[in-house]
DNA sequence: TTTTAGTTGACTAATCTACTCGGGAATAGG
DNA sequence: CCTATTCCCGAGTAGATTAGTCAACTAAAA
C-alpha cells in the first residue's frame, strides 16, 4: 500500500466520473479540463482502472468512461491498488532471508501496519467522497463566493 | 502525507531503538545489522529524526541514539513526517489557480482525505507497534502456544 | 592518543512520476 | 464510405525520489 499523488489523481478522476457520469459516459478530455490532469496521463490511469474492472469504456463519438460498479462498492483502496499496482517492501521480500535473527520484525510489522492502513482506505467508499464533494459544492454555491481563500477550516495544516 | 518505503524504514528503525534501547543508546551499526538497512542510509534518516526531536544522540564509544520522547507520545505520523518532509500535492498548490471552475474539488477533497489518513496514522503510537512486535516475538519463542500471550514475557526489555 | 560513533556534505545508479508523442482501432453521424 | 470523435497502446523522457556510497570531520571514552 503506497500513497502518492498518482493514486490521488486516480481517485480524483473517479470522483469526477461519478459526479458527471449520471447521463452518459464521461470523456477523459472533460475530466482533464475540470481536474487539470494531463489527458495522456489520464489515459494511462484509466487503462489500469479499466483492466481492474473499476470503469468501462465506450468508444467512438459520444463515448467515454463510466463506472463499472456502484459508488458504494468502490473503495479508495481499490482505486489506489489499481494504479499503484504491486509494491510490498518488506526487507525479506516475502519469506526466505530472515536468516539467523528470528526477530526480523520488518515483515510481520509492515504486514500489520499495511493491513491497518489498507483496512482504513477500504472503509472509505467512492460514494462517501462524492457525497462529501457534493456537500462542499453546495456550500460554495450557496455562499456565492468564488476563490478558495474563504475556507472556514484549514485542513491543509494537517497535510504538512 | 506520503507513504513510501522510506517512512517504513524510519518506523522500523525507531521500533528497533525502542526495543533495544532500554539500557543505553543503540548504535546505528546495530540497527543496520538487525534490520538490514544500510548504515549510511540510516545516518541520513536519523539526522532528520534528530532534527525533528524524535531521537537524541550520544557521541563517542558507548554512544548511539535513544528516543527523545516516550513511545506513547510518538506516532507513526510523526516519524513519517520527519523523514518525508513537505509534500502536499493538491493541484492548485494551496490556493490560487483554481481559476474559473469554482468546483476545483481537488483541494478540499485531498485536504479531507489527507486529514483522515493523517489522523489515523497519528493514532498509531510507537508504543503500540513495539507491544505488537513483542507479542509476535513471544509467539515465535513460545512456538505452538497461541493466544494473547497472557504472561508478559519480555526478553530483555524491562519496558517500564 | 586511539577508537568509537555521530555529523555533514557531495555524489550516484536505479527507479518512479508525470508527463508527451505518435500511431492505432472502434464507432456514430453525415 | 468518410470523417470526426474517442478510447487504446507503446515508446520515450525530464525531473524528482530512493537508496544508497564515500570521504572527511567532530566529540567523547578508554
């Protein structure tokens, strides 16, 4: 379980598709426009998302992508695993060379913490993120205030 | 909040120091030996950990590193932030260029999810990981004696 | 004064990220 | 059939990050 901007891009894009895909497929060009993510990069990401059964594609004019499953059944973990693929960095590479020292803790330890984080990210569904996003959009609309400066909370302080 | 092997190395090393640092400082050479992490790489990581007030160093023979704070007050998030430093990958880089589209969701969205993950990693203390690790060590020692290891069998760690 | 250990900085190969580019292949509309 | 649209795929790439190495230095104990 890795956590980089790559996975975040993917999650953002998935939310976009969920938000705007209510009637007909969403084109990557539109996602690219709205989310300011490079089209070619999106193509790469959606290739993986499609191969992992998270989205389905429709070719030709009027085509695009739509979700393959309901938003309640898609978790953040699903999306991140789809684009970030393998990664598992326990020293001993899974088994063998824990050699003489029987307390080669690394493996067990990270398996445990990985599981923790994985379980958490698995508990966050796309549906929740979409709902959360829609609420925030509502607030913005109701306030009729543009510009990000007026954020009542400062959540980015936690991201430092 | 990023999550890579670098941070994992740091957490692993911190647990090692917590486990073996009950009487006197732990040398990086020893950590390197046990955890199979390159000594020079550890030097880099502990430089950061020290500058962030997570460990203290003792020079000269018999020296090494020891924890600067109790294991209960150190979270996984603390350690990861210490070695992974800045990172904040919201498209709009914090503010400005959300431009015309007022629903530049990325910022709020990731701030929120970041906060979630951060809160979670903050809730996992070094003490817990050490305890967990000791239990697993016990299981290995006791072999086929499963269960929650009722008798606190701690090899050389007097704990407190 | 020698040895042990941390401290610092410069350097590097390999990998990963976040793209671009160029071509396909399917399909809807005319 | 033609053409525009859109997905599809592979190759390539600048820049950052990872996971180190190497060398020189400082502090302290024996």
